[in-house]
């Protein structure tokens, strides 16, 4: 008896010692990390509402989306604990009763449920343990105790939800919810939670199968429903996961861009509108498929809400994974020639500087510069044309002529202040800028048009709510010039869309920008390798795509009300100036009071004609019968433009011999020197005879037949008003004088440099 008592005391002491040692070991065990050191999580992009629109694979080829416990649906937490570990919050990591029950099930051959707690399962996942052996199971339990020692129940549960396998290469409830249920884990309802919760117990057998039902999954989910004893109907019992779920891969170019810019952020919120993004991507894909037979294989599109500058849709190519078209190149940031897409800004600047108004006549005729001979797209001339028509019809020569007239810093300065990166100095581009002489990105072009559609201020586009667009210090374009330009771009049919195309030299790029309401859509078609294609004419390719997209997007309209700073007045339909009693055809037109160059019409004049000879006379002196006639008195260069365009106009009759034609001379009729440009420095090449001359040309009043040119006091030569005189210049600063045959003159000062 005594020996038994001693043995019992010794056994008890040994047990206490063992427990004490285990307690000390438990207390002193080091704190491990909750996740394997090598583990990586998927990164993703959310739309403006928080929906996941792009999910990337991890470095080990998994979809594993890290999710905070607070972002997991309460229903998912409830059913997971009910299935895996009902006493999770009460045990220290090991549930002795569950282990005994599981062991009895093995001995008796009856299924009694698993013995692993959630913490034990986390330990197995964390250390990749093999738990089929006694040693593996013992290691699992010790690791579970270690985890419980250092982490709260919520931390452990969150880690389990992030590491649990949910079938295939899907790990973690965050990715599983997106891929198998098509929604965020925070939005899971009870039946969806049940369907997901049974996957980790047998992820291979129970994972969704494409094309057929998974009986193992259905039985497990039904059994869990019964355990929950929830009120439900047949629809709940029969609920199935989505085996054919498409991994969200929308806006891949933007996702890559924002994730690279935010390397420490797993999920980046964007400004995308997911519905608009899908519409743009699908429409772009469809358009490419329909036009593949003519060689159109790639395109981009950008949708912007102009007042906020927020990007709602971002399609960097037609197919991200298509290597044949270099689909992973981001066409939104790639720099390409914009063709004529910059012309509207020339006209906006010209209107706010008082150079023109929409009905002003501009010259669509041959222009010659020192080393630049621009042409229209159709290689033809229209002649004198209203500025609004010249812009809407995208005539090259009037745009170049207006660019030349802009006050410093001109178009180049405007573009650089607006954020367009032009790596070369202004002289490198010269007057080719409005025709696509410099490369811009779609993002830069969208910034320009958003400025025109909104407040005239240059602000960056907004891609993420955490990066708002800062306000600019001052407006680069006035409200009035922006509105007038948009009004022109709506066209004569007064469409609800103001739009402009651009075709680059060699048919390499086709652009179209459309403004509707508060929204801007820019599209591009072309090839990233720069290969030309005759099908890439913007009005026939990019414009139809842009209008098709706007129709699908169904963006809200905003009434295009004129700002208070513009007024509509009656104008002469021919000259675009204020009508006089002699103007028979009239129209309505907009102008900016105090800015626009509005004056009485000088084109239509009443003249005296000798009734016998039909020649013009200066005055009625009573010596012969005369009649009064109204004629269009076009300057000689304008008449020549009409002739070149195949639209000859009848000028006023010539003066009778001996008439004092010079009596018509006045200050307003002086020649206007258009080449060379006042105060400009011209650089000539000493060893290139073709580049040692500067063309001299002046616009003159009606009746002038000859212009005489002088460099200082030296006579250079003479030419008719419709011709240019080539001046073989020498280095120095020169005062050039143009003298017409009526005695009126103008002076222009230029500097000439000579380089080797």
C-alpha cells in the first residue's frame, strides 16, 4: 500500500514537473511570423466603387489575396467556425475533446469529425507540415500552442482565412470569393459562405468543375446547411459556385502602372468606372476584329470626366497578351505624332489673342517658308475660307498661318505650360507643330482636351482617388475661347459631340478626340512599331470608333450654353465683318467683345464706273455719265487664291487711265509683310545654296499690282502681290521695307545668321 502511494506521489510530481517544463517552454518559445517568409500575395486594382477589376498572380503562380478579418463577411466567419472549430475562441490552440473524439473515430471505424483546430490547421499551412504521422501531428500541436502564445484569436483567424486552400491555385478566402462567387468577400451571403467554407477540407475533390456538377461539394455543403439548422429553401441548398469564373483582368495597363507606383499597397483604388471600362475594352476588341482585313490590328482609348480630370476607362492596347501587336506596350503613355489633333488649340489661342473670330476669313493657299513648304492633306486649296470652316475641315495651311501670327510664346509655349513634354527647343519644330511635328502621348492629348472642355486650366489626369489633380495657378485658355472652339468642332450640323481627328504623316496614327457633356473620349488606332497603313485615315477609322463608343457608353449630356463673355451679332456672310448697307448676304456669328477683331465690312464697296467704258473712276466730276455699283474689292492675293482653288472671283473694274487711283490710298491699305516674321532670327547654311534665301511676301490692298522690296536703302527687287521674292540674305540685322505701287509701305526688322 505504502509503495503504491509513493509511486502515485512520484507520478504526480513527475507530471507537475513535466507540465511545469512544458509551461516554461511554452512561455519562453520565440514568436514566429504568422506567414511563411517566402509567401507573396496577389496585388489588385479596384474601381471607383471598391470592386476588384484586376487580380495578378503571385510569384509562385497562386491567386492569394490578403484580406483583413474586418473585411470578411460575418456569414463567412460564422459558417467557417461552425464547420472547422466551434470552440475556437475557448481553447489554447488544441482541443483535447476533439482529439479524443477523432482518435475514437479511427479506432471504431466511424467518422467522428477531425481533431484539428483552426490554429492547428494554420500551423500546418504556415510550416507546410506533414501531419499523417504521430511526429507530424505532435509538431502541429506544439506549433499551434506557439502561435496561440503570441497572437490573438482574431490574428490567427485572419491568417487562416488568408492561407486556407480553396481549390486549384486559389488560396485565401479573398481570392476564392472573387473567383468562385464573383464578388468581394465582404459581400458574401450565407449560402455563398457555406459553399466556400467546405472547400478547404478537401480542396481537390470539392473544387468547382467546369461543365458538370461536383457531387462531393454538393454533399458537403448540404451537410453543413443541416448542421447550421438555418431556415432556407431549395434554392439555397442547390447553390453552386462558378467553376467558369473569369479572373478579373480588366485595365491591365493601368493596373501595372498604379501597382508599380504604389509598391507597398496590395490593393490600389482607381477612378475607373468598371462598366465603362468593360464597354470600352469590348468595343475596341470588336472594332479591331471587324477591321483586321484592312490591317488595323491595335488601338487605345481613354475616357475622362473633364471637371474632375478622373479617368473612367483606360485601354492601353487592343489585347494585352498579344505579342504580335506588342500588346503590353501602354499606348496611353507612348508618344506618337498627333497629326492635326492640336489644331483646335491654335484657333483657341488665336481667338483669345484677338487674331480672329469664328467667321474671320483665313487664307487656304500656298505658303512658302525658308525650308518648309506645307500642303493640305488633299494637296488642294480652297482659297479664302471662314476660320470655323477651316478648323472643322482641318485645313493645314490656315492653321500654319495662324500659328505664325500667335503672340509669344506661341503654340510651343502653350503646350509646354500645359504639361506636354517637348524635348527639343521651339526652333526645332518650327511651324510643323499644328500638323503633328512633335510627338505627344494620349495622356497629354487628353489633358489638353479636358482643359478645353472644362476651365482652361492645365491639370494632370487623376488615376486614383488618393492622387487628386492639383489646381493650376492660372488658366491657359479663356472660357470664351474654349467655348467658341468647342462650338466650331460641333460642326454645321450642331451635333452634341465636339470632335477632332488627327492623321499622322505616313498614315502611322489615326486619332479622334470627342467631347460630350462633361466627358472626353480619346481613341487611337495604329501600330506600336510605327508601320504605316493607308486605312489609318482618322475620319474613316478613328472617328467611327469614337462615335460608336460614345453611343455605347451613353454618357449624360450637358446643355452647351454660351458663356456671358461672348455675343452673337449679325455679320457679312462673305467677309465675316460687321455688315454695311452694301452687304447683301448676312449671317449670325459669335465674337468676344473687346477682343475679337470686329470692324465694318471693307470688302463690299460702292464704286463709280464710267457708263461708256465700264472703267472705274475716282469721282463724279460731272463731265461724263457714271453709275454707282457695289463690288467685292478683294486684295490681289485673295483673288489669286480663288483662282488657284478653281473659284475665280470677279474683281472691281480697273481704273480709267489718268484717274487718281492713289487717292484711295490710306493707312489701312499699307502692305502687310507676312514673310519674313518681325523680330525673328533666320539661320541660313553657308554651304547649301538652296537654304541661303528668305522668301519676301506681303498682303496688299485691292488695286495693287507691284510690291517693291528694300533692305535698308538697298533695292532688292519687285514682285506682284501674289508672288514671293527670294532674297539672298547676308548675316546681320536688317530693316526690310515693302512699298506698293500706290506709295504705301511697311517695315519689318529681322536678324540673319549664317552657320556652316
